[in-house]
C-alpha cells in the first residue's frame, strides 16, 4: 500500500474496547502502517478528555523508548496515559515507577536488597503448597457442582493475594484490604472492580493515585512499619522498615508499589496463562507430557498474555521516532501487547509456541524500569503451572472469560473452566 492508501488509524485508547479482548488486529494495522500514531483522548466513563498521545506499537520502537529515559521520561508526566492533576504530580513523582535515573536507580537498589535468596527459597515451598491447596479446592467445588469452576475467584486471585501478603508480612486479618486497594487503583476504569468513581467538589473523578485516595493505604503502611521495627520477621516490610537509608515517605511509596504492582502482575498473568492453555489443548498436552519445558512455557504465556498492556512516557525534548516528529512534552505510550506480536521479531506471533526461543517479549518492560519483581513473578507462575499440570489433566473453557475494562492492565475478572 502507498501512504495515501493506508487504512485509517484505529482507536486503541478506549478502555471499554479491551473488555471484549485485546485489539490485536488493530495493533497489526498500526505496526504495518502507523507504527507511531496519534491517538485522541476523549472523555470516557466520566473521566475527562486529555490532549492525546503517540501510540508506539512496533517492538524495536517500544524497546527504544523504554531504554532511553533521557529522551522519554517517566518523571515529567508519570507513567499512566491520563494526565494526573498538576497538584498531585509532585506526590506521584515520589514513586520509584515515576522517576528517572539516577534517583530511580538508588531506590531500586534499596528495595532489591529485600529479595534475598534465602527469603525466596523459603517462599517457594509456601507458594507451591498454596497452589496445591487452592487447586484441590477448585476440584472439590467442580465435583460438587456441574464440573465447572471460576479459576479467577477460586485460584488465581487468592494465589496472588496470599503470596503478596506473605512476602510483605501483612497479618492474615488485613489481607483482603490489599485486594481492595489493588482493585481501587488498577481497576479504576471498571465499575465492577472499583465501583463508581469518587468525585471532588467540582464533580470531577478523583485520580485513584492521588494523595486523597491513598491516605488510608499510606497510614496502614506507616503503622505496619512501626510494628515491624518492634517485632521483626522474615518479610520485605521488616527489611525496608530497618533500612536507615529509606525515608518513611519512600517506604510508604514502596508499600504502595509492591501492593499494587506486586499483586496485579501475577493476578493478571496467571489466569491469562491458564486460559491460553485451556484454549490450546494440544499445547497443554505437550506440557503435561514433558515435551516442553516449564521455563520456556512461562515466558511464552507471558508473551501471549502480558499483564500490562501499555505504559506512558513523556518526551523530554524534541525528537523523532519511526519518522514522526515528537515535540517536548508530548505523551508517548508504548503498547507491550502489540510489541509481543510483532512479526518483525517473532515468527508466527499469533501461534502459541510453548517452546519458543528466543523469546524477547517485553511483558516485564525493558531498560532501567524493567520489572523489579520479574524473577519473583516467573517463580510464582512456574509453581502454579506445575501444580496445575499435576492437579488438572482436563482443562478447557466453560464459557467466555470476563475481561477488565482497562487500557492499562490485561486483567481477567472471571474464567469459567471445565476441570477434571
């Protein structure tokens, strides 16, 4: 096609579209004809209109943006597509996710100390037993009913939540609160997850990442840190609470980041991976027969169903990307889910190949902000899938999965499955 004959630019912003499925066909149009394309930001679901942004959909361009923090900043406008309230921006910038090097590197080094090999090893045994228990419960529920069970409600939500609570050292009585905070922040575009938006005095929705909406979480984090200093335990909050280099405000931000990102990465990836296996019985049989290794399967399932759909950067200076002129201050949004299906990088990208190698997916990002907990997330997914293979020789969909209304998180709200 000539440039004149190229198809129009499809909308990949509207979060309601993702409730019907990730728009892979539209991503293909963008990659082939408009690899860096302008997207409008109309008012949606009561959230105000924005100035628009550049959608980056090819793998090479996504990696370039993620690696070049000097040109594409996480600090200037934070990392969500929607612009935060200017009054909230200084607060939001305190989070490691919304900082640029070198400040970002300092905080990353501090929190990485908490993921000690011994702690991870002890966690492994607990997480495996938890997966086994939850899957046994799912089988019992299926046997007592019609042979079907919602694997999100029965297995994956609980698995991610309880693992996170153990890692952080949150008391059992408080663990449901972690899920509530995650749903409020991550699922804010979906009324089923977060309920109707909280409105300010002017009737405008309040950003779920604003100080007003996070006050209760931060108060809890401060109280938990006090308790961990008084009664230390083998958990991440104890390590962070005793770190003299970490200010209280930074510790509260870490708690927020670990609670939300630490929970929802696995909470989104796990059911997505199970759904992919249920929809591809031949691949599932290869895995059960040991003809495909679990580590490569974990990465292919992450490529197939990335937990995060997109991330935003802001141009720090005038630049050019894929032939498009980008001006300082423009929003630049990379689409991980599109990059993971780029034919320029992956052979047969729309084919689930559990033995795929190499597999340079960007489901955990790239560059200085590559997911700090990627190893830990892979571990949890490996343990879960190993126990699924042991427990569920029969796994197939019992109906359509319920998807999250979100252009940020690739979430499943339900996954009805036939299990044996």
